[in-house]
């Protein structure tokens, strides 16, 4: 990667934002939107009142945008030391928004314009053989609509087109599978590869294991899905508290070990049996026809 030209007058500023959640607030859980702002300038730059940290080794290639759904990817190469470890490999755990600003220094009067808006589709480690770097592959928001809208099904549940799950209310009140009644504050006591011990979960997990097994752990708005659930619970350190172990589909980033209180979010297998036994919501079950594809972590509602 080459250093930014100290003589050039036009520079880019890249703003990455994530951390939005549509769940009700939980005490001590950080649900605020996170921002990472970097510029390929040789020194820090202020854009729209926000400081962009100098990262002169950063390289940006904005893809050709034709206005169609089949748009070219925009690629951003970072030194790994400049970005959060939660964002450095594979498919992001949740939607990460990207805004690229172009600004002009010097005699031009510090003009600023938005050159690109989109989202991170995936990341590549050591792209083009450059060790210690990560390449972010980004598309504009319009690209999110370039997907099949339905699949044949004999029976299917109601899902929001680009949402996070069932929005219908179950018989007990509260929200659907991914809403109010089925979220819990947890501490990630120990992380051993993909295995995470959750200490003192404030739910009676007996009989609710399948709900959590189809869900995910959310840390600062980024998520990893749960693969398996330890059904053998023992009493925790106080009344109504339980010690629980889960295996995630991928290894959590190292920073999650010190993340503090996080979210355990329930899920749904999208079967009629689970809809009835867990959510008492079979009256909203659909019949034969086409079903909307379920939640995709790369395609979800943006923060308002």
C-alpha cells in the first residue's frame, strides 16, 4: 500500500457505522451506534464537525455506479491495526453502513461532498497478498434489493421483507420471536473458540433452549448466531439465575471477551411446530404459496 501523496489537494474520508438494534433498551447494555472514521490524508481532518483519523495507507476504489441493481463493488483497503477486530474477516455479523466523503483542502475553501453511500458486503484478509491488511467489499443500498423475493413453500410464516423476524404478537402479550419478551442481558464470562459461557442469565432456560438456540448473541449491535445450546443448566449465583453454555457458528472476536453486558436474543426455526409451542402464534401461519426469505444479516432495516 502506498502513502497518500502529500502534494494532492483532494482526499477521502471513510465513515463506518454499526450498532443499531430494534430491541428495547436493556440496563447496562451498550446499544449505541458505533462509528469509525478514517481519512487517507497525512493528518487528522474534520468533516461536518467530526474528526477523521489519519490513515494515509488506506486505499479506496469506488466502483462504477450505473443506476442498476447490478452495480460494481467499491473496495476499501485498510491496515488491520486501523479497524476494529469485529470487522476483519468474512461476512459482517450485522449491517455496517459506509459513507465516503471527498474533501478539498487548501485554497479551495475546504469543500466537502458525499462520494459514496452503501454497506459492507464482506471483507477479505490480506487482499492482493498484502499481509496485515483487510479489504472491505461494499455495495450501494440498491444492491440489497437484487435478491429473490420468494421461494416455493407448502407453508411459511410471515416475515418482514428486510426485517429481523416475526412482527406478530404471541398469545402471552409481548413481541414476536425476536422482540421484547425473548431478550436477556448476559455476561460473556469465558470464550474458548466458538464456545461461550454465559454467567447468571436472568431467565429460566428450562424448556426455552430451542428459542435461544435459533437466536444469537449481540454485542454493540454486531451478532453471531448460536449453533448449539447446553441443555444442562445449573443454578447460578442467585434466585432465578442460570449458568448456560452456547456454541456459536463462528469464533467471536477477541474484543468480545471484555465487552461487558451483552444481549442474548431468541430466534425461531420458522417451523409450524415451533410457532405453536413457543409463540402460540399459529393463527398467523400462512398456507401454500410463496414465502419471503428470512432475515439476512447483510440486508436489514437501517437506523432511522
